[in-house]
C-alpha cells in the first residue's frame, strides 16, 4: 500500500465511525462517490488496522509522533529504560501510585484497534471472506490477551455490540483466554481457503502467506498456555496437540511485522523509529529517556555483544540512568540512547511478533515437558535468533561464543530441578532478548515467574508504594463514568493485590 493511501484510509474510517452512529434521513438517489458503510470494504479497514497494530506494539498514537508513548511505563518498570537527568521525574509512574487516568490512552487506543478488527471480521464473514476474517481474528487475539493481561476483567463477549449491550459486561480473564483459544482455532480453519489477490493486496502483514498466519496463530495459542503455566492443575495437552498438528509456531526467520511503506517523512516513519528514533531532520525524538542502568549491568557483566545493538555508546562507554532518581542521573546527551538494532531506519518494518520471541515460548514449552525436543537446543536456538534479529555481526558465531562463555546463565543444567526452575532460567534469557522490543511481555513474565533475582529494576523513588511492581493497571475513569454499572460489579481494584488468575 502506498503512503498516499494512508490519509485516504484514515478519512474513510472516520466516515465509517460517523455513519455507524447516524440514521438515513433523506431518500435520495445513491451517490457512487459518497463514502458509505457499504463501500468501505473489509480489505480497506484491515489494511489500516494492520498499520495501527504496529503502532499499538510501540504504544504511540501514530507513527512519527514522538513523545512518551502509553506503554513506555512498562519499559521503565521492568528495567529497560529510565528518565534522564534533564527532565523532571514522573512521580506517578515511578512511585507506582497510579490513578484512574494513568492507562486511559492505552485502554482507549487498544479498544479502537479491536473495534476495527471486529468490523473486518463481521464484514468479511458477511461476504464469505474467511481468509480476511481469520487474519483479523488472529491479530485481535494478540491485543485482547495483552489488554486482559494488563487490566484483568475486561469487556469481551459483549464488546462492540452497542445496540444489544450499551454497557457491556466484564468477562473474567480465564474465560477470555478460553474464548481466544477457540477463536484462534476458527481462524486457523479459515486459513485453509484459497488465497485471493484481494487478500494478498490487503495483507501488509504476511502478504498472503497463510502458513505464516497459521504459525502466528499457533504462537499466540502457545503464549496463552505459557501464561497459565503456574496455575495449579493446568493441563495444556489438548491445545499443544492442536498446535503441533497445525504446523507449529513461528520459527527462525519467521518474524511477523507490518510495513505499509514507511518513509523518512513526518508522520510516515516506522512506529518505533518515529517514537524512539530520530526526526526527519536528525534530531533525537525521545530525548528524555535512556538506557536503564539495570539492563546495561546485565549485558556488560556477560560481555553480551547485543549491547551495541540495543544501545548507543557515549564516549566509548555505555551509560545508564537509575529509574526513580529525582536528581543525579546523566543528561540525555551523556547517556545511552536506543541503538541500531532497534532503530535501523525510518523505513524499517514494525515488528508484531519477533521470531525469537516465538522460539522462547517453544523453549519453555519443551523445558516443561509440554512439547518434544531438547530444551537446551531450543534455548540456544532462541538466543541465536535474537542475535540474528538484532543484526549482531557474525551473529551465529557471536551467539555460540556468548552461550559458551556464560554457562551460569545459558546452560540449563545450572537451573533447578523443577519445571518452574527451568522456566525461570529461560525467562531470564528471554527478558534480555526482549529489551525494549516487548516490555509488556517482560512485565508479564516478572508477574508470572519473578525470575529476576536482582530486583534493582525497582524504582528508587522514596515515595514508591511498594518494593515490587504493580500486578495490574487500574480501569480508566471513563469506564466508571460510562459503564459504571458493569465495572463497579468488580469491586475495589488495587494495583498490588488484585492479581490475575495466572499470577503467583
């Protein structure tokens, strides 16, 4: 899709929103040039929803906007990034004393994307276009899981059906998980249809590759299972059998990303680069944040060559900031900014599911005895794929050298005897590989496994409410205002004590 078309699609989607809330009041002849609900095709909506999916991974409102994104809190909380000394400390975020407005943008933007994907599914199925419906359902599963992982109970089964449910009920996360598994099963079945030119043209994610869509669906199915790994009595056998029967998860070189034609123009840069890279004139966009001293210490202590791909050196050294420090952090030009492995250029693909992330899911599943295979080999493959994905020089050799030189953190024989011990060991390597790429996944692993023994990632702000991370976000104030009857049924929600069903 050409970039020029993006403005058209934005306008078309805006018209859809207006038309969906209006009734026909004039009986006139049809104008073929008029934007209507009938001529806004599901293909058009899907392409724009795919673009927005890339934006939502980063957390910005739009690619190239710069400034603080609405998921940056996770980067800071888990020890990847921190505020620099030349900007005021964010007291609410760094004290964990979050309010009802803290996650409002994230909630609203995620639901806006999910509504678009819902429209694609319903319009596509009405036209017997199961391929497009399946693709929309797969992307929806990713973002619905991330939404319920952050908030707990959320509207799901009654969402977007405003005529029937003007105040949608909140579903429990475990029910949403089960529904997402079933939805992904249906989406996989839909991918068995013959690929059409229309689908390939609209699919700016996998470009009509239905096998890759199925592998992505399987990866998301496995992510749902992995998240429930510490739930007493949980048995994933039936779902694991489906994953294996349907071709398995994303493998090496199978990263899923989106690129509608990003360019080094205002509001057309790739989302990560546009929010955390450099402006069209070469200026640093996110000047107020830099590498967290915590992740730098991990990378430097093991002589991990990925450090130079994650971050930029300053005067030949890697300089980090301490999260929650109100005074004394180095200024932005004195601290390490995002590196070339993350900021390859304004035209770079925006990742949705990196290949190495899928391989880490697989490694944990093997280590738990859920899947056949050698857990050590699977872990080595995931680590190596991280080196390759980041563009480390001589990546395969560099990864092998890193693994051999650091057996205390890479050799599974040094993990404990239990499945949880092995999972924690793998999750530490996954945490390193995910640096700044998917901080919400790192936050989920910390809540699930508490695998980082050194908890120096915790904010040093003296006003912090707890010496641990919040286990969830609070519902936006807007929900209490517009859907109070439903949200109030959940009772009092606390960010430290109201755990999700899969948390420790």
